[in-house]
C-alpha cells in the first residue's frame, strides 16, 4: 500500500451543548466513536470498461487493538450504512482518510476508490487525465463500481453487513462534482450528498443540475480557497440556495482548498492550507488554520450530516446548525 499522508484525528473534549430548539447537540462527532476501525482493500478489474481500480473500505471493527485502524479485522456485529467517497483531481483514496475513519468509528462503512488515471501517482508520472467532462464520466463509473464492490467482495472479506436502504456520498473538489453526478443519476440509491470545497453544479464541469438533486445536501466553503477562487465559493453558495430539499452550508474561516484533506502540503500544488498564505478576498497575508483543525472540522460536520440524514439523529442535525468552533465556522440551514 502506498500511503504518503498520515491521518490525524482531532481530539476534542466532549462538551454537552444545547441546540436552539432544545435538542442536545451530538458533539460526539468531534472525536472518534467507541468502535475500533478496520480497513480492507482490493484491486478489481472492471471488465465492462477495462479499468483496474483500487477500492478501500473503512468499517466498524470488533478488534481491541489500540491502533488507528487495523488491517482486515473481523467487522463489528450489526448492519452499517454505506457512505462512498470520491477524491479530488490528482489525489488518492487516502485524501479523505480522517473523515472516513471518523465515520467508521461512528458506525458507518466508508468506501473510497483511486480514480485510475486521475490520481497523485499519475500526476507525478506526468501521465494524468485532464480535468474535464470525459474524466468526470470515468470517475462516476468508478464510484458506482466501488459501491458495488463494497456491498459484495469487500463486505464479504471483512465479514461486514451493509445496511439496506439509501447510502451517502461525499467528495472533495472534483470529488464533490463526482458524488453529486452519481447521486443525480442513481436516484433513490443515494440518500444524502456532501460536497467539500467545490460546487456540485458548475460551468467548468457540466452534468450536475442542483435542482434535480432531491436528497439532503451539505456544502463546505473554505473561505480562503484560492484554487476555486471566490467565484467558485459563490457558486457553492448558489448551489446551496437553489437546493430543492433540505440543505446545510458551512463556511470555514482561514481555510484553504486543501485544509480538509489528508494530503495538504504533500506536494507544492497542495500547499494552500498550510502555514502562511495570502487572502484571496483582500490580498492580505494571513496564516491558514492548522491542518489538523481543518480536517477535524470537516470530519465532525460530515459525520453529523450523515448521522442526521441517514440515521435521523436529532442531536446530529442540531450540530449542523451550530458554529463549532465559534469564530471559525458559520452554519446556515434551509
């Protein structure tokens, strides 16, 4: 396994707060849940498209090892909702590892796939696919294939039971568009979609029509995202305002495009999100959020989003309207 980024969990003291409607916030999402986390992965060939894909699954385990994630332990007892992750342009399936581990520790199975030809390894070999509609179509097919493998061979290998019913999907950057388009095409299979640092519907990568996404939607805006620029952030806000169903939007101050990613700073192109930067809004110097803080915020809110939408957890839904930490996160619901 080639893993170039080490995930760090943001450990936060559990403080019971109260939502505006009297519902206790589910602040447990701010740290790992009680179950240990297991990991399984396999390489498959999608014969219909002649594509070789590496697919990885995070899941609640029954092992008592005190490591971040054990490799191929027996799964915990029970049926767990499935959530699919799509990585950013020229990234890897490990890009959302902190979020995946957080979700798995709270009772979800999370599947991620390396989008062959559109990974960091391909970019370093100077043999990557372009950021265009053709690549988007390949990625959507990859995500559908990975979901099927998670329900099949990977679940069998882990001894895992995937819960019946709708699944979740989330993605970062290009992955946000990928998750949105898969959800749009799959209909009732996807019950909730979360996009990190990119608009699902956007003119650069047409395909998603936000008004056709009836599932609950979540959006994270990195305020100092100089990769998609303020124009891109405005498009995210527009997606949120035009969402036909329940929608949540988080805006994170001093966050760059890679602040939510486990690959932040791993190559020069992923630097925005580390150390000193220049504000895209006014050109002034500033310091990005610490990477572990950015990833921790994303992990907490994505976990709360899927607990609220797939598990009908009232405390998690209350959390989505809270600003945690205050002064850094603003939250809006419609």
